[in-house]
């Protein structure tokens, strides 16, 4: 069992109802620091992040790739691992220790627990885990973590409007197979509720396929909206 110092970076945009819980989960999991990067929220996100004890709160241009890179640039240089957490995700208390316990970690992600009792979400969880195991492509809502030095060596995330997590995974999987840790990472099911679980999943598949065939992220963003 290793005591690994881990920096948690959380990008935000109008997440006043979620950010406090995300920060709290990071502290309870044993984070060495929590950095919130706000992309121009018009609600009380920054205030809530302050109340919840974020180590650093910084402002950047909107866009998840831009925000993630901005947060990563501020991590403590003595910390070995950076974990990128979506504002509507929650780390279980043992998540960060699992990184320390794993052997030969370069990068990886967690199994999810979508916060709904509907059976369709158990299938989505299984499918997402298989995507990491078989295709080696974790998504951002699986709390991607990576050795800080390796992240810097790879040049961070592409600062594109959509699919920054997929682009990063395609780059990283050439370096090493991602570790899929048991977590669980709790995920808010709000986006599946908004579009419907099946429609949202199909849309994700179509976006991935289009991205792999060279459709520009700017076009994919418009499709997603």
C-alpha cells in the first residue's frame, strides 16, 4: 500500500448544486489538494466551491479541455497523480487509495455507479467498464487519473470543443493500458434523464464514431447541442 499524493482538478460551469458535493467527496477520499477551474459561471458555483474548501479556485475560458489544462498547470509539483473529476461525480472514500494500491499505474479510471435504480443504468455501467477494458477508452465521467509527469509529457488535453477525453485516451492508450479500478464513482444521471437513457447512449456512440472518422469537434459540438 503506497501513500500517493493526488491532486484533484474539477472543471465547472454553472454547477452550484453539484460542486460542493464533488469537492467534499475528493477531500473524504484523501485528495492532497482540490483545484476548481471555473469557465464563467453565472450562478453561485465559485461561492459554493469556496465554502466547500477548494484549495485553489481559478478562472479560465470555457471549454473542458481548456479548463482541465489550466487546473493541471497549477497542481503541486510534489504530487504524483492528477485526477480529473466532473462536477457532478462523487468519489467513494476508497477511490484514491485504490490508485496507490494498484501496481504500475500510468493512467486509468473507475467503475461507475449511476445514481438511479433503473436496470438500464446497470447495463450502461457494464458497457462503460467494457469500453475501458476492451477499447482502452475511458470517458471523462469515469474520473480519469494519470501520472503528473506523463500528463505533461503527453502535452495534456487537446483544447477542442468536444471529445477532449476521447482524444486524450487515444493518445494515452499507445503509452499504456488504462487501469480500471473498482471505485465506485457515483455519477449524476441528469443528462440521461434529459434525453433518455437509450437516446443519450446512442448519441454518445454516434459522436465517437464520427470523431474517429474525422468529423471536426466543432461540428460534433453543434450536433451534441
